[in-house]
C-alpha cells in the first residue's frame, strides 16, 4: 500500500517535481497517532526508492516521531526556529533517511511555524534531500498546518476510516485552498481489509 502511495505521489504531476510534502489530518481524533505512523512508513518507503529523505516533525504541540523512532527530543525543530540552533537530523537506521524531531514544546508554536525562519529552513532542507516530509498537526485544531501548507509543493490529507467526519474533511480542504495550498489528495487510513477478494 505504501509503495502504491509512493508511486502516486511521484507521478502526481510530471511537470512539477514534488520535493516537500505536508501530511496532516482534518481534526484531532482518538487515533491521531496513526497519522504520524503513516508519515513514518511513507518516509521509509521513499528512502527505499533510493531517494535521500528527511522527515520533519512539525507537530510542536503533540509530537510523535521521536517516540516512533526511539530518538531523543531534547533538540529539534523548535530550537532551530527559536534559538537559531544548528539543524541536526538523526540517523534512524534506515539508509538514506534522517529525522528532525520537534524538539521541546515552545510557548508559541504557530508563531514559529509561520516565521521567516521556517520559510528559510524549508528552502534549506530542500537543498539537502530529494524528498522532505513534514508531519503537521490537524488543520482544524490550530493554524499550524495552514501556515506551513502555503510553502509546500503538496499537501496530503489523512482520513481515518470510521473516525474522520465528512464535514471536517470538507472544511479542512476549503481552509487549505484558502491559503492556496496544493492539496494533491487524501489517504484513507485504517480501512478494513476486504477478505472476500481473492488474491491472484
């Protein structure tokens, strides 16, 4: 499934190369961690296709990537933006994949993510990798995702089967379109497997 998603992303628009991708969801849900897991798996799949890949945890309020990868969150994105720390990505044991964790929670996440420092960092990371994934908070909960989306090549919405409300998905898409984000599609996560279909 992730290889199919990778192929769809790579060939989404043959005229424009997709380098930076923001992954978010419409609203907070009971299984919000599944979005972070999806981002992590997509990052691995991209790296396995011989593309140097960076995964950036932009959820400065409820970060998950450091827990998924078992790495320290003492330094990360918040320190880079707030204090001018050096960008130090972490090798997570997957060839061609590195992770920039969120860092300690700041008092002003939206201000940091909407700053010129963040815009400059995005440009910097684009020069360091072929594919940069940004794990962002839900669109409707806070302004963080919308602030970031305007600077991305594409935005991917994660919808959880049986949890995401249709009206939330529609409102999230409208909000992203309002900031002229390039919403390239949606992923239905945790969908039940249809065991009635035979494998050939």
